[in-house]
């Protein structure tokens, strides 16, 4: 577990952009189980690729004309129960942090794993997500 002093600013980056931080398995179920509309889930992380690419890329993508109806996040290494439950919804993808998933009507329709985030620019992440938003968030 990471100390809150370290992770609160990283969580705040997403919360300030409209994300709801989920801290329990029950909250994850409520947010993802058969949710109507589109939901973007960010599995946040303390790693450099989350700071440099994932979080900034997500924030850029949210300026797109089409955006998800719901924005939620869990923090790997902090909210263990919530992250474990979120990863059940991300199957068959293996655990990955950071990762970004888009759900439509409760079904996983788009996924970015760490290996698709790491080493790519925030703009590349944003472009990928914007394309998915345009396809699924109409």
C-alpha cells in the first residue's frame, strides 16, 4: 500500500476532471454492473507512464465532442478490494496498471493496457481514446 500523501495528488488529477474515485468492491459493482450508457474506467498507478501518458491522455481525450457518460477510477496499490473487483470486469485482459477501459451498457468495448500506454505520448493516448469515444459514445 502506498502512503496517501503520495497518491492523493495523483487521484486528484482525475477527480478534478470529473472522475468518481471508487474505493470498494461494492462501489465498482454499482458503477460497472449493467450500467446504461458508457463508462470510462482508469486503473490509476504511481508509475511514470501513468503520470506522463495515461492521466494526461485521458484528460485531453475528455475534450472530445463525444465523451463517456460516467467516469470512474480505482488506484492500484491503494484500493486493493476495488482494483481486484475492477479487474474482474476487465477479463480476459490480465492485470495491468495503468490501464484504461471503456464500457458500453455494462460490456467492455475498448481497452488500453500498460504496454499500449507505456512509451506513447499523452496525445497518442488521447487520440486512441477519442476514436473509441466517437465510436461508442454517441
